[in-house]
């Protein structure tokens, strides 16, 4: 077994899309718990403070176990989706010729595809199943500890959506709905689900942060689909980039980037005025380079930048929420 090939098949540059929303959701949950537990130090202690502390204590007790489990769920789910995508595209022939395609500065700009590289499809499918099972086990453990039972439905929907992205008779990834699914599951569901599992509630700040994370995750997929636009079109994979055409898809990427950064700046400055915004602005060169790299077909750089800006937003938001 070629370990380097399997590591490439993991598509590590997509993992920030799964790590970032959990980090953001956990930080905002921590902020909410701290605010709920805050109370004026007077005697006798107000009844409202007593009630709030009764709520906060169990939340703090299981915060780290649930946070770690949520992170593992997101990572294993992303890996499962990547392997399932590799399997489905491989058996359909969509990945034909991709491994020998472009290069950038003498390096391959596309990750090695396992099935297209000769790995038996059954092995890739088993790997996807193992990763999905690990995500399910971690998710079930998080739900049991947090008692957020409705998140079982979110987890089941995430697994189903991961398979039908490129699997089944009518995969929605072949119909141009991939970006929407990524926005919903790696944005709204991941951030809000994490916050709810950790704090028992969802607030407006988390919704704004979830939109940012969703846009960042969608941009990762947009760059990926712009890279593969010719081969996808050839094999009947009607991604959003194929449907819109290269120029319009690049414009859409720019619009999403502007929206994500505008909302992200507002959120970070609201949490930690003005330093949150200043800290986020320190990385403004990254999205500019990402957007400018795509028309030049420098997709290796663009994908790295898309992943970096996803983590940058998550880290700055987490710092701003915790310090504030």
C-alpha cells in the first residue's frame, strides 16, 4: 500500500473546512457559558445567579469531551466524504486522466485520486465506510454526553449528504448543488450544532459565524471545481462552475469572498473592538492572492490560500470570542 498515495487521497487541503466551524462553534459556546455564569458578587446570591450556575456547571463539566468529539466527527466525516467522492468519481470514470494533468512550478496541482491511480474501488469504499463509522461513533458519544438528541438527525443527514454528493444514481454534486450542500453542512450545521451541543443554545452571533464558515467552505469547493472544470464538463459532471462557465464562476468566487470577509470583519470587531477586525485584516493578502491565482490556473496556491483563510477566520473569531 502506497502511504503517500493514500495521504494524498485524504485531500488534506479540504480539512480546514471541517476543523474551522467546530472551532468557531466551540469558542462562541464558551463565550455564552461564561456570560451565563457571570454574576455580581453580592450576598445573598440572587436566585437568578443560583439558577444560572446550576445550568453552567454541567455544561463546563462536559465542555472539552464534547468539543473534542465534535472535532473528530467533523474530521472523520470530511475524510469519509473525500474517500466516497474518490470512489464514486473513480467508478464513473470522472477522474480519468486527472492524475496526469496539470502541474504548477513542477508540482502536481491536483491531488492523487486513489481509484484513478489503480487502487481497487472496494478498498476505497471500505476506507470511506470506516471513516463514516468513526464519525458516527464519535457523534453518538457527543450526543449521549450532551443530551442534545436532535443532533442525531443532523449527523444522519450529514452522512447521507456525504454519500449522495457523488454517489447513487442521481448525485447532487453532478447537478451543481455541491456548494449549497457544503454551505449548509460545513457552515450552518457544523457551527450551530457544535454551539448547541456545548451550550444548549444557539445565538445570532453563531448564525453570522456559521454563514462565514459556510462561505469559506463553499469557496474551497469552488476553487476545486474551477480547477476541474474541463474534465468535469467532459464527463458530464455539471458542477456549478460548469453550469455558470469559468468567467461567471470566478465572479461568484469573488462575490462570496467579499461577503465572507465583510461579515467576518463585522463579527470579529463586534466580539473584540477593534482588535478582532485588525487581527483578521492582517491576513487580507491571502484572499486577494487566492482570487487572483484562479484566472492564472495556479490552483495549488489558490487551494492553499482558501484553506488558510478558512482557518484564519476561525482562529481570529475564537481568539476574539474568548478574550472579549
